[in-house]
C-alpha cells in the first residue's frame, strides 16, 4: 500500500516528475545487507495469473567477479508486494561463471535456463532449473554441453528450449521439447540450415506447436536472412522457410527478431539495414504476417526511410498488432514510436511518438516492452529524460485505452529515485497482465560506482495517485475507459476504514462516462468535495485545507455494463493529512 503521509506528499511536489500519476513505491528485491554487482543482461520478469517472478544474476563475491549466482523473488499479488530473495543456483565454491539466464512461468511452474563454464569456459553447459513450489525447492537438469544462449518458451505444460551449438564452424540452432512441464525432454534436435548468429533467434509455443525464428549469417557477408521452422508435439521440424522478402541481396537482418501470434496468424518483426542503400547506421523495421502457419509471408516496411531504428519490439492479440521502435538517427536521443494495426497487419496507423516527460533531460527511450490486453496497450521503457544527465535512466511507461488511438503518459514507474540513479545496461524487465503492470530494474543510484541493487514496482490500471499542492491534496484517477462502450463507468470510493479486500462500494458514488468532457459529482465520505473527470478517465479533486485524518482511496472501472458494478479495481493508497 502507498502510505502517503503529509511529509511524503510534500516530497512529491519537490520532485516534479513524481507529481503526475506514478506507480507504487519501488521495493528493493535483493538483500540490502549485500553489496551486489547485478548483471544487466540477465534480469527477467514473467507472470502467470496472480504470480510474478523476478530473476537476476549477481556477483556477491567481491574477490572473484566471475563467481555468479542466480536469484529470484516471488510476488503472489501481481507484483504489488514481494517476498524475500530466493537462491536459485550458487556454485561459489567452484567459481562458476553464468551467462544468458532466461526465465519462463506457466501453470505455477518456474523455469530458468542458463549456461555456465562448469566444464570449460570454451564449452558451456546448458542447464534448466525448475520449481513447482514457488521457489522453495529447485530441480537441476543438464540439457547439453557446448550449447549457448538457451532461450525458453512455454505454453501450459509444453516447453520449448532453443540453444545453439558452436562446437563447429557453422553454428546450429537446436530445439528441445517437453510436454510434461519440463520433467523430461526430447532432443536436442538440429533445426537450422546455415550459420545461426548469437542472439539471432526467438521462439513461440502455441498449444502443442513450436516455432523457431532465426537469421542465417553464413551465406553471404552482409546479407543475413530470416527463416522459420515449426514442430508439432515434439515431432520433426519442418524445413526452413524464408520470412524476409529482401530481393536485393543487400539487406542484413539484425539480432533479436520478434515473433507473436494472434487470430490464427503468425507475426514477425525484425530490424534490417542496407536494403534501401542505407548504411549500417540506418536500420529499418520490417513486419511480416503469415496466414498459413508460416508457409508463406507478406512483408511491410514499418519505420520510415532515413530513421535509424533500434530497440524494436512486437505485441499481438487477435487482429490487433503493435510494433515499437526508437529512432536514434538523432545522436542526442532516441525517440520511441508505436504503430498499431487492427486488421491483422494488413494496414497500420500513423506512428505515435512518445511525448516529452517535461523533465530537464532529452527524450531518450530504450529497451521498450509492449503489451496488449483487451483494448488497453502498455508501452514500458527506460528513459533518461527525467534528469539533465544523459547517463541517468529511470523506468517509465505510457498506456492507451483505445487500441493505440491515444495515449496517457509517460509516467515514472516508482518513486524515490536519486538524481544520479542510472539503470544498468538492459537493466529493465516488464510484465503486464490482468490489468497490472509490474516492472523490475537494477540501478547504481546511491550504491556506489560499481555495486548495484535490484528493484521492482507494481501498479494496477486504473490507478489512484495523490499529490500535495501546498496546503491541499489533489488525487487523480487514471486509466478509466470511456471509449469501449456507451455504458462506461468509473468511480472513486474513500473510506476511513481499510477493507479486508476491497473498499465499501456505494452506488451513489458512481460517475457515468458519456459524451461529456467533464462531469461533476460529490463524494460524501469522509468529506464533501467536487471532482471532474475527463472522457479519458483522468481527473483530480482537491481536499480543503481543513480536511484532516487518515482515509483510503480506491477506484473502479466498469466498461459496457451497468452503473452498479465494478469490474476492475485500482491500487489502494492511504492519505494522512
């Protein structure tokens, strides 16, 4: 719960970026008694139902910096609160160096893959750690020797692990399949033909069908091409199918392609340079869709010629597809963009560019994550716009309640960041599901020039926030949706008593969101005051200076139903005046 005392609210007004709607206060996940060096490339956040799992790799042995350990923390309330850190794997006696840790969560089972140098630094061992009791115990399975960069993909009880074998000059992508929650695997089975590049692949599991997407850099230098293959129920993999439609022989597909599924279609997105005569400093985003399980593909160029695209990501739900990227053609900053299709990728709307946060820094957006749930989209990213220094990055997000037609934000994810706080390289991870956004990040702020700490923050959309205006308090509700139906309702409820699960619901405290741009109503508990909410569901109200005491606020949103229900509840905050 956000416990906002009078002093805390004053602190908010002293930090302008926190005066907008912000998320629940950040919580440190790693043990404060240790001085850690977390590995920015190996953090992940995944969820399943109410469960959220945060995983990271750090080096707690200050003498031997090659002595890695894997840790995780568990939340059972969508990331709003977290348990203590859990040791997953620590072989400090043998000073094992861990690389490429990856996380997946499904049906309450937690899976973590990685490779280490227990045998040899030149012949990594790929390992799976598995827990079905919320991290209380772990089972270790060795998946193979001389395998690298294992990636894991899960749907229900089906598990796909992709890794590559670099023991010979031509790197081969291998697949391992399990239909019993990772208790047993078939394979490894070679999938690729050609030379797979490090981090040049991804995968997807849909029911009992597995997909592998990779690019081959072994044919012609500077002409990396994208391929896909599939397997059903652990059976043979299909022959590779070319995905990208580059006929020039100049295009060079870059690392980290993305794969998604929706409405029976496969969607792929990737970054490529050189196809249009540009240099390696002018990458372009391409999108492909397949209506026949990957047998044939149709391609669309997404980013404009002349931009230099980076940090591309993809999300899909049914016929709604969203693609994000940052344009770093300006050497001073990267500007995040989003395009949306509501017809299965047949057409895309105009790009939306994330606006300035109003901070003193430049709008530099990196490492974006994109989510779609119903009519809501969430874009989360690192931003260094909040301080004047370009070295200070904070976690931020924005969201849309109308399939990307308009956006709210950006907002900082969490409170209490130091002015010199910096997210480490690729040091953010995100999960959004069931109306809840959860973020994980590691920073070096206030922890010395080398050591770092791991934090998480969670928030439910819609959300409530309170800000001190100097003598009065304004609280706001964000995320209410007035666009998905004519019978859309939002309400705030305040109580002097914290309910066991939800706050008391009073039908008189309903606000119908119709065509009007602003509607007023009176809240009777604990004091009378007026409120105005715009059609996007964001508004504020001010308590008179004479109001005092402690009370609790929560909001509800009800879309397309009656005025007496409440289907989505916000986070809860307490205010003490």
